[in-house]
């Protein structure tokens, strides 16, 4: 495994649409492993492949004990709304408020190429939406309000 370099806001790759994974080969498995290492190094909760400069539809999410590897994820259902206070490893030092669905159902492939669906609500639903947006070149900043420097009393840093 290896740490990959995080791309930050202003890098064109964050604005491009990622391509579906056609075959889960050794390169994709290495990408997944490196994304985990990079995410954990930054104490993040989610990471999408474009954030490490790879235009593939691959996302990892770790929210406490819940771990998700998603290849070619799609939101197949969503319900309700919530206002979330979000930040992004690619927009260091800032946070903002954004409206997200309260509940989403996502279909994806795991690293064995098996299709699964997962339903999440509240905080993890916002993480899934945030990370899947990255696959389409969208940053939370695009729709967020009250974007401000991260409040220092929060537990990052
Ligand atoms: Zn992000």
C-alpha cells in the first residue's frame, strides 16, 4: 500500500466526470488499498478516486465501525432532506452547510465484483452523497452556504 497525493480544490481533475470501472483488476485493488491508507492518514470519513487523481468510479467510506468499498456506485433511491455541516479533504480548512437527502439507497460492486445495495440515513447518507458527487466533478462548495473556516473546537486536527 502507498499513500497517494490528495488533489485539492483548483485541480482540474476534481471537476471531471469519472469513468465506470470495467474490470476489477490488480490496479483497481491497489487503488482501493491506497485510498484506505490515504483516508486513514487524513482521518477522513470518505474518499473518492478523483481526489487522488484517478478518474474511476471508486469510493471508500469509513464511519465508525461501518466500512464501505464502492465500485461504480449509484444512488437508486433517496428520501427526505437534512441540512449537513460538511467539509472535504480536497477543500482543506473549510466547512459549509448543504442540504442532502435524509436517506439514500446505493447500489455498488464490492472488490469481488459482487453487486450489493446498502441503505443509510442521517450522517452516512450525507457522506455517500458527498463522495458520489466527487465522481461527477461536483464539490460540496458548489451548493453549500455559510462556507467558513473550520471551527477549531471540532475534533479534526
Ligand atoms: Zn470531498
